[in-house]
C-alpha cells in the first residue's frame, strides 16, 4: 500500500513538472497610453490586480514628445516589479514606438523581428524573451502588433515573423497581441497553420466600451500542446480602445 502511494505521488509530481502553466496578459495601450494621459499608474494597477507572469504590450511609447519624454515601460516595470523588454518598431516624435514585454521572471535571451513590408504605413515589430520557469522548463513569450492595411500585408507580416521565430522550433512559445484581423479572416487562418489559438472564440476585444470584433489573441506553438485553464476579456475603456486579455495557459509535453 505504501509503495502504491509513493508511486502515485511520483506520477503526480512528474505530471506537475512536465506541465508549464503561466498567466499571460495582452495589453494594447493605444497610442502610448493616451487614454490615461500617458500616466503609468493606471496600467500598473491593472497588472498588479491580475498578477500575470507575462504582459505583452502594444503601442508603447519610449521617451517621445507625446508622452513627455517618459520611459513608460521602465516606470511600469518599477511599479509592477517585473523585468522589461522594449522592441522598437519605428522612430517616433524624438523617441521610439513599438511593442514590449514584462516578465515576472528574469529572461536569459531576448530577440526581435522588424517586418518591413511594401504597402504598409510603418514597420512592425515582434519581440520575444526566453525564460526558465521555476519548475526548470523553458518557455518563449512573444508580443506582436501586426500590420493592418490589407489581408495580404497582414499575412506577409505573419510569414516574416514566423521565419524568424521558427529558427528555433524546439522551445514552447506563446505569441500574444493585436493581430489586426478577425477570426474568420484569411490572415488568421494562415497564422493557425503554425499556431494554435488558445481560448478560441472567447470573446470580442474591440472597441472596449462595446466590443463587436476580436483582434487580440493568445497563440501557442507547438499546436495541440496548449490549453487555457481560464480566459478572460477585461474591458477598461479609460485605458484603451482594446480590451485586455488575461489567460491562464498550460503547456504539456
């Protein structure tokens, strides 16, 4: 009986160690936090309320005239106790504009891909970090904000970021952010050739006052290895035109 109990405990421990469960948040903060007058505190309050392991942000200003020369991400990291990574897509108003990641854990590598696409009004950035979780498992988390001018341009954006990300096909990866396409669109179907949508059909994300469309997603690689334990749409019209996503996701080897 004792041996059986120990065997069950061992199996349970092995399963727990093989699973990688994290809480992620997607935040498009609209024009560098313009709805909140570029104040950092209101966004930090939301992050601290939900306590995510990773926050993927889009439309982040870094020391622009628009935000008064503020290191928005640095201040947000200080107020949340998280590790920041800023990935600039364009030079803007004397500073930078792009996507960013906050991580609860130190990351040991950070990379980016800048998509320069004919016909797009601006370059588009995707940035990602590599983290070793407390259970010893490695994970990669990416923040993206895809081009929106046409389905063709959005699909090209996806192809370019895939080419860079899938230079590493071994590390379990989350791709999170504003895809600028709806679930029934060609670009999203193209994305799902490689990526698994986690929490599919979970709700509209824009506009935040009365959402009617979904543009923001949590995607996972490899496919059929991820599932969502919870998936919530958070509406904060005073902070963005996009709803935020908070999801508990798990990867099983």
